[in-house]
C-alpha cells in the first residue's frame, strides 16, 4: 500500500478552514429553510383513519387500522385503538403505503373507551401501571373521530 502523507502549507490550511466553515453555514441555512418550509400536503391529509401494514413490537404485525392524529413534515403520528398505543411512522412510508378507510366512528370510540376502562381497572387492581391507557393521545383520537 502506497500512502503518501501530504502536508499543507499555512495558506492551504487557512483555505480549508474557510471552506469547512462555509460548508457548515450552508448546511445550517439549509436545515433552517427545511424547518421553516410549510408542510407539504399529503393525499391523506383529511383522512381520519388509515389502514397500514406495520411490523412493530408495540402494535403487532400486519394490516391494522389507525387513527391519524397528526401529519408532520417528516413523520406521521398514528393511534391504535386496539392497543391504545401511539405509533410514529415515516412520512414517505405513510404516503406510499397507507390507504384511507371509512371509519365507523361510534364503534372505534366505543373500543377506545372500553379499552381505557379495562386498562384503568387492571392498573387499579395491581396498584401500579401495567397497561398503558393511551393518555392524552387516546382523548385526541376520540375527539378526532367524534
């Protein structure tokens, strides 16, 4: 292996330093512009529920229906009524694979409320939090479907 170590002159070092600082500034400005950019509308922007295939340890594997809580620039926040769990999904994956479904709002709200009561009952008997009751995201899902 023939490796040559090249030493830089003071002028070259100064130039490399200026170039690196400029690259850093450009990167920071690019990130600020991305953060300030308006959220690009999704074709599922108005969807209340979607069906999506996920393989996650907290909600299981397969096609499941989720309540859409919020659609952001990089990620989408979904709520599983059956598991009372919130899932964050990459925006590109969501736009590519999610399908809008017509929610049976009364049935889904009843499922969420029954699961919250069951979780509260189990947690009260145990004297500790064993099962999550969904927290404020459960309330947001019920509000979104009502």
